[in-house]
């Protein structure tokens, strides 16, 4: 009898934890929740679009309502303004900025690590090397990860943010047109807009990768109230994304086609950048390391009145992901 009881306990534990090696459990069709998702149309959202296209959210009892914004930072603002329950694909830098303001939000998962921020400049403004950027008008969307990587790239070449004129460019069209039309001398932005700006400039363009081997993360973020009030919904949301991750591995061509169509990307671009993404649902120590470095840069650049970095463990909620894909959670100091 004890042996049977023990076996039953193990079975119950496996089912309750998501049973990663046994496959995913679909939700009771009668248990349906609506989740409003804020997003910006960048590659780090790829797993989300695959999950939606393959009906993984529906299989897990979730109806998705979409709200699109121009940047991940704007989608995070929307979350905090009550316009959405979750934001997907937002980078870590806007979260760092919010942490300095004690925002009541947390990361529940990461679905991408990507290298896709570039600095594109006009050669006719006397720019052929990064050192030539001193004193120039450089655009970026302030508050986004593109701003951080611009500042870090300049710093690595001995140029402070105070040595340039920083221009806030807020829209996708602006990221291309402002530099192409000569309103600014250079733009720091993500793909595919960096390629579009370079194409507009033609032979007049010069460009550099801006990230210096530090990936941009594609985070899933929600308010702490939603996370605590909707733990089962959060777990089912992440289960759908875990299914999408598995689908990428088993159906790579189909996955590419889904993302290409949803984000309106051309085949040549997909051939160039697809391999620059690491699509996987996880929470690991590299996220903490990246955010701490970005916080130090903000302090050194006088972008905050704070003198110490926040404890970013306070902005990561691992419970939902631990119940779905426990082996993917690997953060020192969080069990």
C-alpha cells in the first residue's frame, strides 16, 4: 500500500510540475482566461507569435488580446499604466530604469537572447570611425536598450554621452528617416530598422554592431499584483511558450515562416539574423549580470540620482517558470 501511495505521489508531482519530459498538459477547455499582451514588433517576440499561430495559448485555456507599441519600453509603460496584463519581448534595460523607481513589476521569463542593435552613420558628416562621433547628433529611442548600447559603445571608445548631442527618436519610421534625411548624423537602433536605414543611405552609410557581445534579452514582465493573483494563468501562459520553444526545435523552417510573416520581414533579412537569436524559455544568472552592468552605467552617466544599484533579485519571480520548466531557472540566490 505504501508503495502504491508513493507511486501515486510521484505521478501527481509530475503532472503538477508541468511534466517537462512527459509532454505538456492541456488545460480544461472550460478554464479560459483572457490575457492582454503588450508588445513591440521585434524578433524577441518570436516564441510568442509561434505559440499564437500554433494555438498553444488556446490549448492552455488562454485567450490573447493584443496591444502593439513602438518599443519595448513603451509596452512596459503600458503595462504599468494598466493597459495590459503582460508585456512580451521587452528588453532588460527599461526594467533597470523602472527598478530605480521601485516599480511594482517582475520578470516571469525570458524567451530570447539576441544581438541586433547597430549604430548607422552618415559618411558625408565626416564619420568613418567611431571616434568621429564626438560632437555629432546621434539619435536613439531614449529609455530603450538602444540607448544603453549606444552609451556603452561610445564609452568603450573614450566618448562620454555628454560629448554628443543625443536626439530622442520615438517611432520606427523616425529611426530610418531621421538619419536618411540628414536630420541627425547617426542612429542607434535595432534590426530590421538598422538595415533599412543603411539601405536608404546606400554607399553613404557606415555601420557598427553596438552590443559588444552582450545579448539583449526578450523578457516576459507583469505586475506583481497580476503574478500573485493569477499564478495558474501565468504558468499556463509560460507553458504555451515552452511548447513554442519545442516547436522551434522540431519545426525550424515552419517557425521561421511564422515569424517572418508576422513581423513582415524579408527572406534575406531572415537569412542574416535568424541565427543571431537564442530562442529559449529561461531565467538565468546572465540576466542579473546584464542588469547590474546597465545600472552601473546609468549611475556613471548621471541618468539616475541613485548611487547604488537595485537588488534585481527583487524583480524576478521564478515560481511560475519553476513549475513549468524547472531546469531552466538558474539564478544565484533564488531557489
